[in-house]
C-alpha cells in the first residue's frame, strides 16, 4: 500500500491538487460561503481522476502485481490526505478571520468555528461517497460523476447558509468565541464521524464496483 500511495503522489496527483491548497485564503473574504474553498479541493480530485483516465492510469495499474481493492484503497487514501491537508491549510486563515480581521458575522454562511469544520468533514464524506462509488463503477464517465457530486455538495453549502441565519441555531454557526462551545464540539465530532463513515462506505462500495468492472 505504501508503494501505491507513493505512485499516486508521483504519477497520479495533478498540479491543481497542490495549487488549490492555497485557496484556503478564501476564509479571509468577507461575507462569503467559506465551504466553497473546499469545493476546489474536490475539483482538484476531479482533475486527478480525469488526468488518470487520459494517461490510462487504470490500465497501467491493473498490470501491476496488486489487487484491485488495493488500487481503490490507495486512491481514496491519497484523496483523504489532500482533503485533510486542505482543512489544515485553512486553520491559520480561520484564526486571522476570527481575530485580527473580525469585521462582524459572515452574512453568507457560517463562521470558521468548530461547527464549521464539522460541516467541512461532512462535505468531504458526502463527496467521497457520491463520487467514488460511481467512478469505480464507470471510470469513463468522470464528468457526470463529478457534476452530480458537486450539486449535492452545493446543496450542503446552501443548507449551511440557511442554518447560519436560522433562529435558535444561528448563534452556534456565527459565533467564534467560547459561547455555545458544547454544541460546536458536538457538530465537529458528529461531522468527523459522519465524514469518516461515509468515506469508509465509499471505499467498500467502490471496491465491490471495481471488482466487477472489466476494462
């Protein structure tokens, strides 16, 4: 598995996977739906898979002395690393937005608090479950799979915007101090658990689909 992940980073990773990490700065934009910064991470994942298709990466990989399930595991684990890197990259900008550049509550979604990161992990979990289960069933239909996954992702962005202005819960999503800390931590851990669970589900179904796929 270690060698397969090395191969993913050296041969399959697309330049945009690294370039889009810099889009963490979007958390400094006033009145902006900050979850959109993570959309670019998924866009980089799409470019990775598209580049793999054009370079016949699957055909090459299937000629290696490895199992299909290991190929799926290496790709999804590599993607998870990029997703985690994108979350970590936003943390310094989140700190700046909530302290030095704190010009008031975000009018277009939640502020970057613990609750926000819970939603971010859920966003990645939903994307992984939607995209990879379809991708490993029909690898040639990458554009269609990404479009559907992105629509579902932006529905979550829309829900985040609504929750940030909904009565009762808006204080949880718009405050960045110690208030409502318990609720924020619950959302954070629930989001992490959901994201990890959905990604594990994605891996399981993707393996089953890819085992049936005949190039």
